[in-house]
C-alpha cells in the first residue's frame, strides 16, 4: 500500500548560510525561485515553509505561486523574520515599545500572506526574545510581554492559526519560549484556540526533553499544530540530517504521533551548511520512509503491554526490530 | 541592624553518603540525634528538613523533639522516602498499583508526622518517577499518574501543604517533574491551593533554567512554597557549597525573592561527600549573609531602570558592586 | 560463516547497586558465585572482568575458578577497588601519603591475582582521583601524582599490563584522567610499554568525544589495550544497554576497530539498575552481532572514498544501509 | 603601587556580527580604523589582535600603524582568516589539497604581516577543521593533516611563533583541536619550540575543563604562549563579558598564572552582540583589576597549605575573601 504521508521542508533548507566566522557565507546567495526549484527536485516534498519578507523583496506573489505550482509545492506556513537586526533585543519583549509595535505589524502583515498563499499558519520563532546575562531583565515583565505579544495577535486574528516554535537558546543566550512546558504554560494563559506549538524534534533534544514525551504533552493539551525534524548532539541546535544521530528517539517520536492519530505533514528543518542541500533532504526522507515502514511493522499492542510494565528491554527490542527490520 | 533572616538545612547535610562505587560509604553511619547536634553546632540554623521514616527507626518523636529543642531547631518539612528500593520504578508512576498505594500510604503517614512536629509541609521528591530508555513508558499514562498521585494527596489533606521539588534527573535517567514549567503545568491541572514548589537553586541550574527566572515564575503562579540552595557545574546535581561556583546567579535568585517580598527560610541542600559537614554549612551561610548585605546595598530602582533597557552592563555593574562591596 | 568474536562483561553487570538515594539498594546483595552463574546464563560471554577484593572476601580462588569453568568463562581483567571509602580523596593523588601507599599495595596485590587467574591486565579506574571545587588542589602536583602512581606500578611490574579507564567525572566532580587525550599525554610521559587505555564507549560520548575518533587516536599511539561499550545521553555515564541510544556512533566505533584490525574482546560495561540483568546483556549482544553483520556488509572501499571527500551524505548512507540491512 | 599588567583585546571585540538568523548583522559594518579608535577609547588596552586579511582590504599598513599609534596600541597577534567560505571544509584538513595549499599560503603571508607589525605570533584558529557527522572522515588521516599543516608552518618559519587556539566546536560541529590535552599531544608530535597554545578561558569552560588546570598543564609543557578571557554558561562559546558568570574560576585561572610567574598580556575575547562594545570591554577590565588586587591580597602560602590537604573549604574561603575583599 502506498503511503499518503506528506513531507515538507523549511525553504531555508535550500539557502546558503552565514555565521559569525564565515561572514562571506557557506555558498552564494540563492534566489527564492531557485530554492523552490531545489525543493521541487527533492521529489518527495509537498509543502514548504517560507520566511517572510521573502528573500527577494521585489518578487510578486504570482511569480512565487507559479514557481511553487511548477514544482507541485504548496505553502504550509509563513515565518515572519522577527529575529533580524531590528529585533536583536527581542520582538515581543523588546525594551523599546516602538520595536514591539513593528514586530506586531510585521506579523500582522504575515497574516495576510498566509491567507493569500492558503497556508496553514503563521510561525512565530522568537529567537531574540530572551536574555544573555544574569540581572539583565526583569523576569516578570519579560515573560508577560512574551505572552501578551502572542496573545494579542491570536485575539486580533481569530481566523488564522499561529504556532510557536520553542527552543532553549540561540541566537539569544537564553530564550523565553525555551521548552514545551513553558510554551504550554503561556498557551494556557493566552487561552485562545488558534495558537499552538510547532515542535522541532531537535529543539526538544537540545532542551533535555524526550521528544516523544514532548509530543504527547502537546497533544494532550490539544496544541500540537505542527512539527519538524532534524538531528543534533544534544548540546546545540545543529540542524543535522534527521536520523543520523538519534534514530531510535526519532522513531519513538513518530510512534507517539501515530498512536495519537496525529496526521500532519512531516517537515524537515535542516541546515546543510557544508553538504549538498538536495541530497541532505533526500537522505532524511529516505529515513523517514523507513520510519513509516517501521511503524507499520511495529506491534502496538505488544509495545503497550511492555510499557505497562515499564519493561525497557522488551519495549526496546520491539522497537528496534520494527525499525531495523 | 541585625538580620532576621532564618536559615535551614536538610538533615542529610550532616549524614554520610553512599554511591554506586563507594558502597561502603563516605564515612560511618550517623544517628539522627548526632546529625541534629551537628546541625545545631553550625550556629545559624533555625530549622531542618527531616527525611522520614527517620534514619533510626526506633527513635521516638519525643527524643527527637528534645534533641531539636536542645539545639534550638524546629522542623520545617518532612520528606518521605519515596525513592528507596521499593519505589525504584517510581512512587506515583510505578507500574504496580500496589506500590503506588504503598507510596500513598507512606506519604499519608508523613502528613501525621508533619502535624506532630508542627512542620510547614510534606516535601515530595519523586526521584524515581520517570524513565531511562526511549520507548520504556507510555508518556500519556505516565504523566497522568504523576499528577494524579500528587493531586489525590493534596485533596485528601487540605489542611497540610505539599511541595514538589523538581529536578531534571537522578536517580532516574529522566524525571517526570523535571522543570519549573512542567511542575507548574501539573499544579495548574491539580488546581488545589495546598500544593506548591520547593525550588532547588541547583536543580534549576542543572536544568538549563535561570534560577531567578524560575523563582519569579513560581511566585507569579503563587506556588513558591519553599526553596533551598547549593551549587554545581550545570551538568549534574553536585550539591556543592552555595556560592562557590555561581555567586552572581545566586545573588540574582535572592534579589528576585526580596523584590517580591518572599519571606521564607533560606535552606541548604548540600551533600559534602568529602568535606567537613559543619564547615561546609558555615561556609555557605557566610556567603548567604554576604548576599543579604549585598541586597541591602543594591540600588533596586537603578537596577530596575537598567533592566527596563535590558542594559546588561549597567545592571551587571550594579549587582557586582553591591555583592562585592 | 560463524563469527569468532569474543564477548565479555564486567561482573558488576550482574550485581545490584546502591546510590545516594536508594541506600538500601536496587535489589538484594548477590554473591560472586551467583553473578558468575548469571554471566554464564547470558550464553555469549567468554570473559569477565572482576573487581577485587572479591565481593565475598572469604571465597577461595579455587571456588571462583571452578564456578568460572562451569560457565565456560575466563577472567580478562582484575579491577582493584581504588574508589571506596578509604580512597575517597583519591588513590594515586590522595593528599595522605599513607593512603597513596595503600593504593599502591592494593594494586600490587591485584597483580598477583591477575597472574593467578591468567588474566590480561590490571584495570585502573581512578574515579576518586580528581577534585570537586575551584582552588581545591594544586593542579601541578595533583597531575604529577596521578602520573607517578601509575608509572611506578608499570615499572615495578613489567610483566603485567595495566589499563587506565578514563572518564570525565563521577564519583569525583572532576577526574584527573578525564579524556583520551589527557590519558595519552600521561602514557607518553610514563613511557612504558605495559600501560594502555581501556576505552569505554560511553565515557567518550560523555566527554564530548567522538568514540570512533578516540579509538583511532589510542590505536595510533599503540595504546588501545581494551574496550567496553554501553550507552548514555551524553550528559552522564548512564551505563545503559549498548545500542539503545547511539547505534550509529557505536557502529562507527567498531568500524574503526575493524579497519585497524584491532582484535580484542567486545566487552559490556552496563549497570541495569532497574532491569533484568541477563536480558540487558542479551539485548546488547544481539545488537553487537548486528553490528558485526553490518561490518561484513559495509563496503569499506566505498566508504573510504566518501570519507576522502568528507562526504557526510554518501558515507552516512553507506553506513546506514549496512547496519539497517 | 601601580600595576604594570598589560591588557589587550581581539579587534573583533569592536566589530559588529552576523549570525545565521540576523543575516543583516547586529549593527552596521565598521572599518578597521574605527575599531582601533574604539579600542583606544577603552583606556586600558595596550595591544590588539588583528584578523587578517584586514576588514578593509585597501588599507595600507602605514595607515593602520598610524591609527594604532594614535591610540597607543600595539599588535600582539595576527589571526589569518582560515575559517571563511573557502575553508568551510577545513584549512589544514580540507579534503582538497589545493585548498590546504591556499591555507598554507595565507598563513605564510600572515607571517610577513606579523613581522611588519612587530607582533608576537600568528594565531591559528582552525574553526572549520573537524567534522559534523559520524562516518564523515577518516579520523587517522584527518588528525594527521591537522598536525602536519601546523608542523610545516612552524618548521618553515622558525623565527616566528605560532599559537593554536583550541575549542570544542563551532562553527564545525566537532573541531580537531578540541582541548588542551589534544593540542598538547599534537605539539609533542610536532616537537618544535615555536608552536604553543593560546588558551581561551571560555573554550576551556565550554570543553568541561577546569581552566586553571588547563593553564597549569600548558605551562608544565612550556606551551602557554598566550591567553584570553571571557565567560559563558559552559554549554557554548558565548564570549560574554569576563567575570559575569564564573568569577571564582576566573580568579583561580589568574592565580595559576601568577603562581607560575607567567607574565603575558591579559586579553579579552568577547563578542558583545547586543551591548555597548566599549562599555563591555571596560566592565571586563574593571573585574580583571579586581582580580589583580585579589591576587595581591591572597595568602599564597596558606592556600598552598590548604591545597596540600585538598581542603576545599579552607582554600575556597581564602580565595573568596581575597577576591571579595
């Protein structure tokens, strides 16, 4: 039986990158149209997440839509860039009310882009909202601003979904939305149906979470609106190719999704700095297809029974044999 | 002006310890009466937290009370031992319903001990509640049991306070109550006024939290029922002497407490494996007194102003000069 | 073709454990004879590593030998217990010269045990040699003692091999022999042929090393005298079942061994605190046999070619397909 | 008595930065001349370390020298940029021999710049030399290239000093020169007098080292050619303001330098992304002066005596009282 699973990727998977050392970048600048073609050439991608404003500011929506159509791609999310220079001291929590207003306006504009592209959500990734040093911020005020900024957007745009992608840190030394639990605390306070979590597998690993447990928790709160995968060594958000370091925990993550009948797109959030971008995507999807087959093979009842006894050996063997075939 | 700040310590500060290598222990077994005398000899301690069942099972409450009185000590909390062999697969989340019931009974008995000693709370430290391996537990059921077990106790004993001391891990490879945010999620669900958090400074550090931020968050939810301090290198719960590694973050932690008019006991949770136990307590309290003086010296308004601009340099200088004198 | 690979385990794999919380242990005390029977019941073990003095002090070598013979087991190494109470401030680096002498005598006695059992080496695991706090030790003197203690033993016993098992920390907050490179620095200084490294896969992971790289380095210095495997989450020496968390890096580790024609025993160093001890060993060895088959399937030339281009995708695919079959 | 201690900084302390998110940078591009003026305005700096090729390629050495003279600054080191796009797969270890040659030529040209400016050393910071994935490189060949590249330069330029600045990782997921011990292993193999270590305090912290111990080790091998300081939270190379997080370990680091009569420049390697660059330097130097005074106050004999007993409490109190005054 052919799988109906849809795959996606952040469009930045196909960009070239800068960092504080290689300031001339890990390759030449690419246009958005080129990146869309590259995404299309992976062959298994159905959707992309687009940062906005688009990398080529002059490009019309029509041209982008045509390029997407040519590659049989749709837009799943729009990610407003609330982490650039203007927002280096925060978007929602910026000490300057004017900058906070600019962030609000930028995201509000992104809502229109979501609608125009028929996308599913605005993705909020508040990577600059946080602090660097002890004593730098008033933690009460800081967290209140972090929640209020999201809450206001959700209230003003009840017909659009927002997803928060939490991460422990980077670029800020410490991010406000740092974990699944902290984000859920905020969502409980905001108490609106149109804000959820986009769970990044690698961010959960990096934060010392068990990604499968994080997924279950977000599902139990009705807030798992999206997810993406990659890999890392638990000490940083390396955005490596999914499955290369932690295949078993990746498998457990998808097991939890299937057990809960969570049916969304399996997205990639990878940064192949030094590798062939298309091949890096293909390698990840090859593994995700193996995961899918592994789930088909896995005896859910037997696993549940082993888990009811907390029997790590029996449960682990079932999982291992299902994945390794 | 003399300080009225009260200091306390877990009685285990004065015990000798075992670990998986030095199975013959880091010193001879000590009786509870001896440990109480040692606590008294520190000279600055007003209260102790007692694990229960007491280390000497035959000892009467009267004898313990007399020994405490002799040393001008009171009992602040009772910590039922829900992390020994019987509970090695969990207390609240044990796969065996009979063991869960035993945990419930043990803690219920500890309630009576709290009342008899006029203590402030039952401390719950569910160090075995969690998991070790991917696929070992059903995360939904596991977390539900973790919450239900605490909720039932709080509901059955409305006249007694319970505090949960969260920690990322140890002895379990991953603990269910692993962070301030996860614990607050549970407390929101449990929704009873008599359950709160005992915030261990070192556990927050170990979990990648900023302890000052964790304290503010717990206070904002009205759940900071207690706290204790120590130090570590952020990678493990070393329970070192407070102030020896992270003096600035310790200072920020107490700054948040004072700013919020949080007036509780400053407790020590240290494990001086290889050091003189009484001197280790004294060294910590010397530093806590320096912190107190630093807070007296600190210009709260100027700091608040610097924080309103997220000015790490200005805020950091104010804090440093206040603490270093 | 049947494999000739020999497997082994530390005898403590079959012990029950204590820690600072479950001071009553994770199960009843077991006799050495029982543990040897358990090791035998795994079915794939050929050798064991024995801590010494033996857990049952009254036991004669003859009885142990008979029990080993009954289970078709030989002794690969003797591990003198230089990390118990007496040595809590260090064995080689203890501030008390008398204790250092006791460590020397204990290890010297272990040399005789090695000879009597026809074992391959004395294993030195100096888990208490190190420090806990800034300013606690004079680092020059400390490291000199750490090297001199090992050097003296190696010089006095030229007919016996010694292996050092390094680890970043635990029980000491920081261990002197903390990494493969530091240990090799010492071995270069000691400059004797009969001291090498026992490389624990999990200790390398825990220390931020790539275990395959550590193995290559030790081999390049002619110092890889032994190895054992397990798994962990990189933040602590969890001693979990091998292959459960990091199968790809474990595979790379054994790839390096085979590429260098390193032909020694594949040993387990696992601590199944809460799991069935025999099943935990079996599960690990099942995976090691899969690793062996994976190495047979792996195209070494193609991999070498991909590595010559640093092509992570091509190399990773080759490895993944070989291991996953 | 006035201090004669010289202070320095990497010129990048006064630059603006990019990262993979804020690709438009944390401020406008600055010219080298501007940065030199800013360095001068700190008031306590005597030397700077210059990356090369200079940020403004057209600038003559004369103009730079004049600007330095105007600010009473000298050049301590030249840091060739062997971590930019061209070298993204490594400088010394690049799979392409042509790129390795380019790195060699660039560094050779930097030797001439060192001589022209009367600087003390060429600084080698091989941030791209390493790997990202399991199986990506042949570890034997990789490490050999890492050593040979440095060795060749040192052999060809016996009249110039080279310093290697090790770091666990970033930008490469794992760096070859990752620790003090690994670097010393290489230096022992290279066996030339003109290559040493530039020890970055924060890199040692990040690598799980005790920076004071690392300094002692490098000194004991006669290889501590330079040093710089900053701070971080042990999980990443944050390059925060020195003294803000780990004042005690910074104090211990300088204690080891003084005890060994190491008399070099105390340099800053800070990246004040979001802070006032000049104030960030001033704040650090204020603390370094406090460290200097603390060392004057510290009773070295009493400390040595406490260390001879591994008495963490006595030693820690002496250090704390000396630093806190």
